[in-house]
């Protein structure tokens, strides 16, 4: 039996109960429809792709997709549904394993040099690439929705307001933003509060962009942007408030103690930390979802590693910080990623011009795939508020969560639930 016939027979058996809306096209032009109305066309441009699909080698198929040796046509959501079906029935390795456990890069060492290269790989791309799908402030993290109907611009402003309320920023506070991105949170905080701030990033592109944005807003006298690793910020008891959004995922599990110890060292007694990051939802930290996660590890987040919530809270407590509030934002990130994915699709030509066709292919699958991961509960995201004790005694904190929902301070925040 030919390779082609073996592959078709194999796939038909695997999908006997629920045929996918897939058209499989071969290198010589022959096509096979698995359903009467296929919405996705997968073109294998050489026999070796058929062999890899037959053997469930999804990592090789991912490489071929990025290189253009496999063509995939259809809407991103349809492609993802069909791809997940293929992965679940054909693939050999857990989809999110490398992102959760680092198994795709067990040799990845989270030294300062390695981390800087990994960050540069992901972020040191033309700002025009990210502007094509992010909001105007270039906030590259989970937005915050009141109804789910907001556009990305409004939802990201609501997120910034929510974070500032949770930190209880006050006049005279000094704020540290660990992994400050393009400076959107610092811009927002300095514009609404009488504070000073330091933002650090390992990305040269982000550092330059953040400095330009802070200078253009006339905030350079109060906000400093520094190209720095978190381990290199000097001093002790320097900041009343520290915020870290989408940063701990890059740290690596071996360095989580160093990360939280650095935060504790820099935070003043009685000070507040807000740590916002992706978590795995399995109680034992095991990977969730279908096979194929090598794609994320290789092409999107080299060296990324996640904790589950119990591990993260344990690390925070182990380093002398008291957790006072935990909020799960899983639906918010599913919605954020969907909006980003839609904007990326709508800006295809601009994205390719700014980042190249291979990067467009990668991010097209990555954003839609991550939206599915959060929507299905394979991943979640946690905002954790913690405090540094004062002289061995717990830091004072509000009796209720009312302070988190204060529209008087920042008008963009969602109105309270009982508002008419």
C-alpha cells in the first residue's frame, strides 16, 4: 500500500466517529475531503510530510508549517479546531508540556545571558509588528473586561486601572515594574498618581520604545526605564510597590526562589507586590491539552516555564511575603487572545511587512491556540497581591475588596455591580 493510501486509511479510522471539516491536498494535486463541506485545507508539499503526519511527528509538521512546506488555508478558529482534533488523535506528546515543564528545552539555563537572548527572540521585533494587533498603549498581557463586549483599547485601560487600585498607589510611592514592556503601565500610573517609578526590561527594543513613550508624555522626570535583569536591580527596601505582569513565566522554575527573594529584598516593609502571570491548571503541574506544544517552546517562548497556583503561592510565602488576594482571570485572557487573533488576521499584510511571513504564520497559530487553551481551561492566569511584613508582623491591609473597584479614582474602571 502506498504512503498516501496508508495515511488516508489511518486518518479515516481515527476520525470514523467524527470526520473533521478537512481537505487534505497532496504534492501532486490530488485532494481528499474528510467531510462534505471542508473549511480547512491542509496541503502536504512533499511525501515526507505525509510520513510525519502518519507517525504523529507534530514537531516536524510545525517546522514545515513555519517554513511554508505545509500550507494551511481557512479561518484561524477553524484551523485550530481541526488542528486540535488531529493532535488529540494523532500526536504523541502533550501539547503544553514544554511551556508547563520546559521539557522541550531541558538544557535551557536561565542565566542572565540566556534569559536576555530568549527575551530578545520574542520581543526584539519591529514595534509595528506588535502594534498591528495590540492596543495603542502596546499592553502585551491579559486585559480586563466588565462585560466582554469592550474593545481591546478599553479593556486594557480597565486592566491598568484594576492593577493600580489593587496596589493602592498613593502620592510619594516609588513603584518598580519588573518586565515593564513598552511602559504602558508606568505611563498610566504616573499619569494618574503622584508617584515615581522604575521600569526594567531585558528587551532593547522595548526599552527604547518605553523611553520614547515616557519622554513624549513628559514623564521622564518621574519614570526611569532601565535595560536590566531583575537580579541586577541594586538596593534594599527601595520600593513601596512592586508590580510584575507577564514576567515570572520567563524566569524558570530553578530561579523562582531568586526571583521572589529579589522582590522581597527590594520591597519596603509594609510594601505591596502584585504578581500577574499564567499558571497551569493541573493540581500536580502536569501539562494539559492535546499534543503539539513543542511549537510554542521552539518558536514563541524559548525557556518558558509555568507553575500551578499552589506552587506559586508556596514560593511567595517561602520568601517572607503574605498573600492577601488572588484573582483568577482565565476568561479575560481567552477573550484578550481572541481579540488579538482577530486583529492579527485583519492586519495580515501589515504584520508580514513588519515581521515577515514566517513570524505571521507562527503568531497566527500561537494566538488562536492560546485562546483555545484558556477557553478550555488548560491554562489560567492569576493576579496575586502580597505584602512584606513590618518587623515580623503582618502588613496592614483593607478589610474588604472595595478598594479594587474605585471608579472615582480612575473613570475607565468598570462601575460597581450595583450601579444603575
